[in-house]
C-alpha cells in the first residue's frame, strides 16, 4: 500500500531527489580531506614517477647495448643529434634534403588525404551495409576477404593506376583506412537500440530524420572508434609505403638515413613517429569522448 | 462516450517464430475500448500484456485476427497511437524540448508555422510541469522527470490513443504516486483514450475504468475484466477508506494470486 500516499508529500520528495546529487560531494570532502590529499599525492607519484623509472630503465639498457657495439649510438650522442635536428626542423636544401618537420608534415598530409577519402567512402557505405541487409550480405564476404590483406600489397596496383608515387602512397592509406571505418559504422548502425527505432516508428519519422536524429548520433561513438583505428593503421602504413615510394616523408627519411648509415637519426625518427601517433590517438580519443552520449537507463 | 468500439480487437492470435521454435504468446483476444476510456492490462510477467500493447501500437503484426482503431485497420505504428515506453526511450543527444519537438514537427509540421510548433512543444512541457527543464538533456534530469518528458512527447502529438507500457514501473513509490495523480489530471483535461500495461494492483484500480486481467502464458488470453465504477476525479487518500476500492482491489488480487497463481520459480 505504499503507493497510496498523499500527493502533497510526494512532490517535495521528488524535488529533493533531484537536488541531492549536487549537494552530496561536499560532505565526504570536508570529513577526510587529509586522507584524500594523501591519496592524491600517491596517485600523482604513480602517474609521474613510474613512467620516469620506465624511461630511465630503457635508457640504461640502451647504454649497456652500446658498450660492446660501436656502430650503435649512445643515448647521449642521440640526444645531441636530436637537439641539432629539432633546432631547425623546417629547412629545405633540396627535394631530398629537408628538415624533419617537413618530412613529418608530408607524411601527415598523405595520411590526411588518404584517410579523408576513405571516410568519405567508408562511412556512407558502412551506413548502407548496416541499414540494408541485402547490401550487407552483398559486401560482407568481399570485406572479409580483403580486410586481412596488407595495404602494401595494394601499392603496385596504385602505382599501375596512378603512374606516380605520391597518389600510390595515398591509395595504400585509403585501402587500410577504409575497412575499420566500414565495419565499425555498420556495427554502430546495427546496434542502435531497438527502443530508439521504436520511437522512430511510433513518431513515423522520415528516413532522413531517422538518419540524422537517431542513427547518426547513436552510431557516432562506433564511427569514431573506426576513425581512431583507421588513423592508427594509416600512420603505421605510411612509413612503410614511403620507404617504397620515396620522395619527401618520414618513412622515406628513415630509409635515406639508413643509406647514409646515420643511426642516431633513425632512432630519433622512431621516437618522433611514435610521438605523432600518440598525439593522433589522444586527439581522437578526446573527440570520441566529446560525442559519446550517456546511455540513460532511468 | 460516443464510439463504443473505438479500439476493436477481434480474435487476435500472436505466435512468435524464434530460433528455439514457435512460441504461442496470445490466443483468442477479443476486446473493445470506448473512446475516452482508461483501460489497464494486468497480469503476471510473461503473460503477453506488453505484446498486446505493441499490437495496438502497430509495432507488431498479429498472426491472426484484426485490430481496428476508429474503424480503420491498424497497419503499422502511427503518431495517432502514441506510446509511452517503459524505459522512457528519450533520445539522449536531444534536449527535453527537442525530444518533444521531434514528434510535434512530424505531426503538425506541414500545416503549422514554426512559432505554432514551438508553442505546442512548450505547452506539452508545461502540461507535465517541466518548463524549466526545456534545455536539459535526459541524463541531467531525474527518472520521474524523464518519464514525464516521455508522456509529454506522447501527448504533444495529440494522439487518438495513448498507449503506456508500465510507464511508472521503474520509479520509486513516491514519484510514482505523484505521476499517477498528474496523469489522472492530464487525462481528465485531454479526454484521452488510454491503454496502460501495469503490474501494480493499486495503480490499476486508481486509474482505470476497466481492468483487463490476463491469464498466464504461454497462449495467454483475457481472463476477466473488472469494471471500476468509482466516480472521478479520484482521490487516492479518500479511496483508501472506500469499501468499493478495497473490493476491486481484492477482486484483482484474487484473480492474480488464486486463480492465476504463478509458479514460484518463474515469479519475477
């Protein structure tokens, strides 16, 4: 019989319930602020000290390797080279002798173009595959067959079709970026909660409204996961592709420095490639967080 | 009121074909609903009451039999039979205003100006006393408020029938009581025809003109119908002392726990 309560007493209860969450955090904070501060200190220590220890260990191992191996540069030598290199990253002596900044930007540009084209084709195709079962069955086997193929295997086809190195490298990026985007978009569209689709049916929304108001926002986190995977792979592939095609670009630069037997530069390039990849990943993670909607239960 | 067969359900059967085989959910459902009537469907879990509601909504198609609304066959979902879903089903990326406006725009967008559409949306928000929550998103408001937005969304389309699938099931008792009272007021003001699924006996007696009690599944059907002849407006506190209220209540309890006693292992 607890449902049989005075309506007057129910109203303030509902109001209080909605106001409570804003009040709650203050109390525990005041009560054990010292304990919490201590916890915070140890958490920051974990965040900063532990990675530093890891890095120090890596440098130590590196140093030990160089002791018995004269061809391998010591950490100190590499650091000095890096300072020299990054003090002037944007110089241009000849097409084959440009600063590391230009090389990184050239690679990033190829990734952006190849990836952008892949998004333009892959996301709409993913929508179709996820929404129309026939299209899904049509492309399913083809995608399963082509997805495991290394994008570099497509490079000769690109060279054949485009007769030029740069578009061929972009073509490889396009191929490697498109699969995660198609698949994740399709999965996202298929996983739109049935509740939302029922809302669309009851409101009798047009296909365009269903697409823009329900499918797209609901599938967006999946699409962004696809984008993140694509960018990650694209950044892996561009280095290899550029080693094969030549020109300006961080991959070619690594290969060029190998031909010059400039090992410190190769190590610097490895770190720089890793750093750029990390930045791309973090940027896309932030983007994904901004567009992930809370799945509200009740 | 006027049309005694506003919703007309004749000989409806519902069989689901699943991977595990066929499941006969509903058999021989015959029911008519008057215009302006408030009907609740009650029964143990798994008795197919939500299935029946979804059939009226047009979200499901019957395996056999016909469903008519205002003398037209129910061929699919339509804004004229709007649904308040159990879990409110608000779109989390839209504000409360936009959630309601989506339906309003669809129903009245072709005939009315933008200002009129806005006016309708704001009226719907005001009807459930949520004008202040206009720009909030669903995750920023409480469960009871979300359900109120769900009701506002359904009502804003001026449906011929309001279908509610355990709309207050997930709410705490106080909020539920408050929303039941609000619903009574809204229904009285809008003269809506309502079909509501519930598993709460008090809710059924308080709100309904008739309580449709369903037998246990599989192959569930309508067991008994209780005519609740309590005058409106109803006041829950006064009714608690009313002998007729207690009588209706025990009639439903008798049906649910004596005649249709659910096997203990399946009871939810």
